[in-house]
C-alpha cells in the first residue's frame, strides 16, 4: 500500500498501519479523492495479513472537516442540479464508513483539532477513538440548512439518543471531555501524549490473535442489530466456532499452563 499525497500510509514491524489524512489545505475534507483513497486503503488493509491494527490520524489543525462543500457546490452545475453527483458522493462516503465497520482489523481514530459533520461521522465509525484534550466535535449542518443525516447514522449508534439529538439539532461544538462522557470517543489525553497513547493501545490489541479480533469485531456489529434472543443464538454459535479454532485451544492451554500463547492467527 503506497502512500498518496493526501493519505499517508506507514506499516510498522508489529503490524500497526498508521493512516494519516494529509490534505491540510482542505482541512482533510472527505473529497472524492480522499474518499477513494480511504475506500481502497481499508479494503487492501483488510486483506493484508501483515496488518493487525489500523490507526487513523490527521495532519494539520483539523482532523476532518467533513465533505468538501466547494466540490459539492461545483456538482450543482449538472443538468439535474447536482442530484446524480450528490448521490454518487453520498454512496462513496457510506461505502467508506461501512468499509471501516466491515474491515476485519480494529480501527482506532487518533483525533486532534476539529472533527465536524462527516468528519465526526468518521470518528464515530471507528472501533475506538482517542482524542487530544483540545479536540472538538460537531454535526453543524443545521447552520447551513443541511441536516447531518448520514453522520447521524454513526452518531446515533455510539451515543444516547438525546445527546445525539442535541449535537444534530444545535450544531454546537462538543469539547473532547464531553465527547468522552457521552461515548463519542473513549479516551482523552494531552496533545503531547496522544500518539503514544494511541500506539500503546494499538500494540496491546495487535498482540492478540488476529483470528480472535476478526471474529469479535464481526460479531459485535452483527449482534447489536438483532433482537435479544436472536443475538444470543448468533453469539452462542460464534462462541462454539471460536472454541473449535486453533488459537482458542492454544490460548486456553497457555493460560492453564501459565505460559505465553503462540498464536497462529487461525
């Protein structure tokens, strides 16, 4: 996976793929080019056995400012007033968000600066999110007559309804500490220690069996959309299949024998 100008890629020896949004002039907006780069990269990373965990970070004062409104406005020049273009961009964006959820590798957002609109959606979509104490989040579409309907999907699945509605209806900035309180992110740290905290979390996760992580991530997102009885039936079968896997047998044996497990990721 080669780096592009707007999305930098760095894979460490311990399997941590660091992706860095690098379109600072556009505040790392989710332009067509950025969406394309993200979609391709998450798809490739999901298939790459060398990748165990993904960190999504950003350069500049904004983590991600959402869709590129200048690009979107230019799309209005089409004969249909932009309808086909808007549908294309929304489909690309939804594809990226679902690609993160469907990626078998855990994804951690490392947030500095602001994450607004679809940028906030991007943070909410990641499996984990650690932010600097100076970071801020918002879904400000109401300020410009455009309700943040697609960011709402990820937001409403991570925070309680009334907290989500407050963000969506007011468009106000939410500071990092408050974002942690309502569950949009899971940890706040200083800017100086942010990268260290994220890397340490990634290393801890990367040390586990990738088979187990893939099984767990897939099951987590599948069961939460099910009625409770169906969820338990599904999760029970996942446990049965997991117990039959090599790494579960190895892990249990290592625990009993008081030794470090030797994962085969199978």
